[in-house]
């Protein structure tokens, strides 16, 4: 039974039934009770999607992420969904599998389904024409993490360049000079920022960077393992430290170092980035940079819902803004400075 049949059975207009569903206080008590009784008897369920279109809202948002297997991304998802649930919204989580074309297809589908807004995590980048199309739609969009499109819409991110620079400075304080760098391939812009932070500190300290000790790797344990083997095999002497742009990369590097019978941190110190849950369970425990992933999701969702509400006000226009959250250095045994284990802020 549809809303029209409910109205016919109750002897009222479709508009009256709609008011009972949306604003029951505006309908006379006797009429409201009669209509509600029929709704209950027929077990009528409103078409919430169609109802949303009538009010220009579907109470859904889209969340496009690079990979679902990355635990750090799922922490961001958790933060977004927490806020969405509080707002009474459903979140469509879309896994683009690191493919820009899949990212575009998901955005097309989310627009077709008339979601009220979209959050993009570490976007692989949209071309200028695609961005203009989305802006013409006046679709509320928020980006999380560093990406090429983060200046186009409101964004939430951590300054990864500064975070890696601080960790590099600390490694120099620990006495390390020949430092290798395992750079993950994704997200490319963020890992590029980390590498720049590393280079800046090394240059400012007057310590030359050995280019053969900078190795691009897949952003996973296997990538770190292969990259570390390549780094050690390509140098007459191994580095006395290696810094990775992700914790999983660092885990793989640690496995390779041990397999080659070097000690951590006595022969080669290791640092990661992200503070994955496993980082404090490794042997030795991994020194790493902690990013507030869940908080990034919460802030990103809050900004998006602010924008969704502002969209109803045609005069509410503002330039793209940015929220920068602070990273923390988690100093543990793998960095080679056992006398100062704790947290560096």
C-alpha cells in the first residue's frame, strides 16, 4: 500500500497523510489518529528516499576511502560514522581501491543517489573539469588528509611534513647520521610531504642525504621488507637508522633487518608513521608518529554537516577552510635512545 491508497482509505488528501508522517502536531487529533490507525494496520513503511527528495534531503552521506584493508583509514571511518549516527544519517562507505577512475565512478553514483554531502579521504586527485562539475552541483564536500584537491573544499589534516621533520630531528639527537628513508607510494602527496620534511632537517643540520638510501615502496609490510633488502643490498655499509612513512612499512623493514642478522636498534634504528595498534607490540616496540585518525573523522564529519546546513541558506558562502590537528611522536625502543622512552609532543 502506498501513501495515495492510505489517503483514499482514510478519506483525506495525500497532503494530510504526509503531514501526519512529517508534522503530526499540525493535524487535528481525530484525523491524525484515524490515519495513524490505518498506517499501523497496513504496516505501511514510508519511502524515506522519496520523502527525502521532497525535503531536498536524503539523510545520507558518502565517504570515499582509498582502501578498506588499511586499519588507520577505518579509524577515520569510525569517527565519521559516529557523528553521522548522532545526526540520524546513513553513511555509504566506498572503497576506491587506490584507483582514481573508481573514485570518480563512486562520486558519480553518490551524486545520482542524491547524498547530502561527500567526504573524501586522501583523494587520488580529480581533474579540473571534474572539480568544476562538482562545484556547479553545490555538493557539500570535505576532504580528509593531504591531497591535490584539499584546497578546493574544507579540509581536515595533519601537517605530515612538520611531523616527520620533528621525528628526523629527534633521530639526529639520538646520534644517527646515515639515515635511510622508505617512502610509501600512497597517499603520494602526504608521503612526499614527509620526505620533504626529512630533507629539510637533514639539510639544515648540514648532513648530506644519500639518495641511494631513499627507496620507494608499496605501502604494506611486504613493501617495507623488499625496500629494506634493496636499501641494505645497494649500499657498502647499512644505514644506522631507517625512517618509514607508514607503520606497516616499518614492520616489514624490521623483519628484513632481523633476517639479515642486524640488531634493532643497536645496528639499525627504525621509526614508523601512524601509530598502528601493532606498533607497541613489536619487538622492539616501534617508535612512530601518532596521528589522531578518529578525531580527523569526527572533525571532518562535523564540518560536512555544518556545510549541509549552510547549503539551505543561499547567502551562507565561505572560502575553503582547513583544520590542522596535531601529531605526537611516540618514542619507544626501536629508535635507539633507551634513556628517554616516553612521549614527545
